[in-house]
C-alpha cells in the first residue's frame, strides 16, 4: 500500500512552463485521473513521477522522494503505461510481458518460475494468452496497447501510471482494460494516476479528476464537480452536454454548434 504525493511540482522547458505548482496527494488505493486539452501538462506530470524530467518541488511515495531512488527500486514502486512504448518487432508477446519482471531480477540473473507465472497471468487477464508466441510486429495497434498494460500489470508495482491507456482500443477492450485496472487496484490497493482524453471514461473509473490547463490545475474533485458544461467549455473551447445518471455516472456528449436544421 503506497500513497503518492505531489508537492508544488513545476516543470519548465526553456521559457515555457509545462507544469505550474501542482500539489495533490493520492491515497493508497485511490485513482486520480488527469484531464485537460492537448499540451495541458498531463504527460509531463506523469514523467515527474518517473524522474524523467527535471522539476522543482518533489514527488514522494510514502514519504520517499522518487528522484532520490535508483532506477531498479523506483521501478519496483512505479509501473508505467506510456503513450508511445518502445516495442522491438522481433520480440515475442510473452518475452515482452516478461520484461515487467526486470526490476526483480539481478543484473546477471534469470527469470524464475514465479516470474513466468506472473507474466502468464497478466497475458490471461488482458486476453492475450493465445498469441504469447507471436512476434510484436504482427500485432495490431489495439493488441500492442493491451500488451503494454499487461507488462505493467506483471511489474506488480504499488503505483500505476497510465498515459492514455485506451487510445488505440475498441470499445470492448477499453472497458476490459479499465475494469482490470480497477479490479487490481481494489484487490492490491494500487495507487493509480492516469491521463485520459475520454472524459466519460475518466469520470466513470477514477475517484477524482484534476483538470489541467496550460500546466496549472484549474479544477479538482469528483467527476460531478469537475465535468460541468461551463467548465469544459471554458478550458476545452467546446460545446458539450453533460448528463448525470441516477447511479452517479457523468456522461459528456459533444454538441454540434453549426448544424444545419
């Protein structure tokens, strides 16, 4: 069980401010989803957790500064599903998922039976076990996306970062992947931070949303408070209708502004 704290985190790329003074604490077992238009700073904020970008402020897991850790212990704490993963075409599906066990294998060691079993279970969970021996070059975009999630699941880190995890998936596999993440975080008390463009899915699965705009957090809270038509219009520049179901689900529907009658 691991909490994640952002303490006045800021990132600059030259003169441009990518993230400005972001502060939040994600409790163990909680799911925070970062939303906002392109260029708002969502992916950059996720990279601060991985210590991949220089930043002011600090990101801590249970009080430990993540940038103070070496790569291996950090990978044992944080798993990451990136937008554009590196996937060697000549590697098989099973071999790729097994890479998720790397943080637990010594420099000159080999994966154990338990590592292979954990990787196999991740393939089963993501409906990929029948293609375990296929080379990555043969996979569709959606299959590759599920495979990256499977690798992160096999890593068994208490913190899971998801950067647009459903962007290449069809509707059925979107739900399958997010249901899996939700089940695992409840069973294992995973702390999840995601960046997503689909606002309805974000509100459906995350406990809280943080709306970023030009690097700053401009709204934060449960979906019913953040996903308001006037708020989305102001920061996305779109016309939408927001529907609240009786079960608490918030549905965001784009509206045509120049439709012919």
